[in-house]
């Protein structure tokens, strides 16, 4: 999930459709935190 979030953001930052910003991906990936969700009743 963290990789998907970082990649989707890096794709939006790319200037050309179908590409992604590799530098942005490398920067974003370690910054994404995935935590479990506990639904409330």
C-alpha cells in the first residue's frame, strides 16, 4: 500500500502521461506510513 501511494503521487508529479518522477518516488516512499484501521461500532 505504501508503494502504491508513493507511486501514484510520483505519477501525478511527472510532466508526461504514462511516466512517473523516480526522484519523487524515492523521496516519498519512506515517508508513507500505513497503519491498521480499527472500525468503530
